[in-house]
C-alpha cells in the first residue's frame, strides 16, 4: 500500500524535470538542441503508434535502471492510455531481460504508476 506522503512524488518529478530542461536549454548548443529534437521526434506516431513507442522506451529505461527515464515514460504511457495489463506485460519483458537486479526499479515503477492513476 502506498504511503500518502509519497502522493506528490510524480508531481515533484514533473516540476524538477521541466526546471532542469529549462536550465539545459539556457546553455544548449546546436548539438544538444538537435539531440533533444531527435529524442522528441522518435516517440511521435509513425509506423508504430506513440503508445507502443512509449512502452518500448519504458522497457529500455527499465532494463537500464534509469529511474528518471522510467518515471518519464510512465507519465507518457499514462497519457497515451496504456492499461495496467499492457504495463505489466511490458515490465515483465523488462524483468526477463534485465533480471532480478531490476526488481527495485519494478517496485518504484508500480508505485509511480499507482500515483499517476490516483491510487496512491
């Protein structure tokens, strides 16, 4: 059961991410700006729907154990209408690929997902 004190973790993450990106852009050169653009464009709908691309990004981030990346892709998955079952299947693939070392990330991912869904 999620603690009520954690209910603001994702909102805090969103705010810190925006603030950090603003700082980056104040100092960004052409290469940094191009990388950010490439990243953004890669997740747009194309041959694969944006929802699928976000799930792919989530699994890659999960296997890499990048908590900020996991939170970001969870937010985007939520925005794209990913279901609990779809999320669980994607994270199951990540667990199989990444092994037991990903279990702490799995715990944090589900806590964040519950918060996004208003269940925290």
